C-alpha cells in the first residue's frame, strides 16, 4: 500500500534514493528515469530536496566534467548498491532540487519511486563532492553544510 504523499515527504531523509524522470534534465536523458540520492533531510531544514543523479555513461560524464575537481565525480559499484546493474557515476557538479510541493505532486501521480537507501559512506562522498564543486550554487552548498554539522 502506497503511503500518503505528504507523509512520504515527511519521512524523507538523506540517503534515500528516488527514481524518476526529470523533464528539466538537460541532454539526452530527460525522458529516461534516473536514480537520485537525497543529500539532506528536508524536515530538518528548508523544505527542499537536494539531490545528485547517477549515470552509467561514465566516459561521457568524465568528458563533460574533465576540468572539475576529481572529487566531484563519485563512482558507485554494483556491489555497493543493490539497485545498480552497472557501475554508476554521480556528477556532484549538477544538483537537482525539488520543492515539497513538486515532490508531493510527482509522488501522488506515481512519477517518483522511493528505492532502497544508499549507504551513508556514499552519501558523505556525494556531499563532499557537492561542496568541492565550483558549479553548484551557494544556496545548495549551505543546505549540505548545515546537514553535515
């Protein structure tokens, strides 16, 4: 049984993995669902979800971000996360953010799946990658900094 969208939002925490299509996604992947790791617990701060997405197109992402600090790309092996069928790279230079209202709408329409949580050690690497990025807006970095205090 699916839980109420508002209750689902209230239960979200860092390390949750969401799976959905992002119509605001730039490039070829906007009509393909991606895995997104939640880097903050929205109930503890701003009611916004700060996430990074995973891609199995490792060479493409490495080419795009070749001039960025190495720590902004985080690799996760299939042995580290049960849902992955391929090694996945998270580009911590690109943030996806959803407001509470956006999440509730998408979840209510079955456009977001909540998957198994990812290990906290990976979440820490992703948070560090976001903080290292020269591309991420300061407002998102502040949310992450507040989360890891």
